């Protein structure tokens, strides 16, 4: 009897391992991945809906809201609330975007973590694949109407504050050096005290853009709250899904949330954020071409003229 119990336990463990390996090799769409990551934090009824979506996403996109509510044993209002949690306008918007993702050809390789003893050739291939997948996934997540509104706000802004910590601070600095080249009054702060100090002096007509991959960096959230209370227009850039920072912003922008593993140094997430920043900046220059292009040319020529030759 004891022998059969041991065999059963071993068999159960093996099945779980196989499922984990199989799941790890599968490539979820950005929407499904974000849902999987946040499933346990959802209220019970929304979690039941999330489980159904993860179990059979292709069938969900063919159901109406009433039909799906009946299948899950929940109310249509719960589905609407669930969609709002994940920043969709409603269930039709959720279905359309999920169907679009499911129709996309998945990347050939899943994100790869650092492996001991890998050859430089394999490391280079893995990093290339990670970065390409990050950019592709982020592009699929972009809401162009939100991007357009963000570009409009940035072009019209009297002043632009950029907040970020750690890796996100590097991305904020990148946007800062782009903005000053086109003559925008901009500052980028990594120090939390300076973020609050600057945010407190913002007002209507100004813009605060806060970056945090998790969307839960406390210092960045505090700066965003202060900027919002001061009357500034607020924009967030976080990983896809619900977060405190995204919920505070007037416009919520998202980057890929598919990066996994602890040893990558936020490589793919940094590339994803930079991808969104480059889209915003290029959109600004395209929108105000006659104004910004001469400034870009002037800054380029002056750097060449006045820099110290080494």
C-alpha cells in the first residue's frame, strides 16, 4: 500500500513538472500573460472569469457578454469591471484586442534567461531574440489614440517633468536629452525628494510623465500624485496590466510584460520602454516638423562646433 502511495505522489509531481515545462515553453500573448501574472490578486468572481479566459481564449472571443457571464456563473457587470481593471474600454474592446493578439503569429522563441556556461554566440542570439520580442510585444499593446493624446499633451506642455527610479530613471534621462534638443522645457529626476519638489511647482499646461516597469514604485507614485494634485497632466509608462501608477495617470501607456527571470538586469523591459519613448519623440517631431527639425539641426551643429576635441 505504501509503495503505491509513493508511486502516486511521484507521478503527481512529474505531471506538475511536465505542465510547468510545457507552459514555460508556450508563448502567451501580452494580454494573457498580464492576466496570468495578476490572476491571484483578482476578486473571486473576476478570478473565475480570468481562469476561463486563460483556459480557452479562442472560445471567449466568440461569446457575447451575457453568454460569457452565464458560462462563468457571474454577472455581466463583473465582466465590464474586469475589462476596466485591465484598461479596456469595455468587453467589445477586450474581445477585439484579444482576438487580434491570438491572430498574430507568435515569436519563434520564448524569452530566455541567463544560463551558466552559454557560448557568446548563444548569448548574442538570446539577447537579440529577447529585444526583438520585447519590441514586437510592446507594439502590439499600443493604443494609438492614447499615444496621439500623449503626443498632443507633450507638444503643448509648458514644462515636462520626467520621473523614474533605477532602470526607469535611465529611460527618463534618454527622453530628457531628446526633449531639450527640440527646445522643450524639461527635467528628469531620479532623486525622490527632487521629484516631489519639482512636481509641487507644476500647474495646468504642464505634463508629468512617470516611468515604472512594475507600476508600483512608491517614490514614483508619490511624485505622480503630487504632480496631479498640482494640476499637471499626467502620463504613465508601465508594464501591461493594472497597477497603482497606471490608475493615477490621465493617459496610461504600456510596454511588454513578458520578461521573466531575475538575472537579466531589466534588459528587455528597458528596451520596451525606450521603444515607447522613441515613438513619442518621433511623433512629436513629425507633428511639429517645421518647428522642431531646425532645432534638432541647430543642436547637432552646435555640439559639433563647441564640443572639446579629445
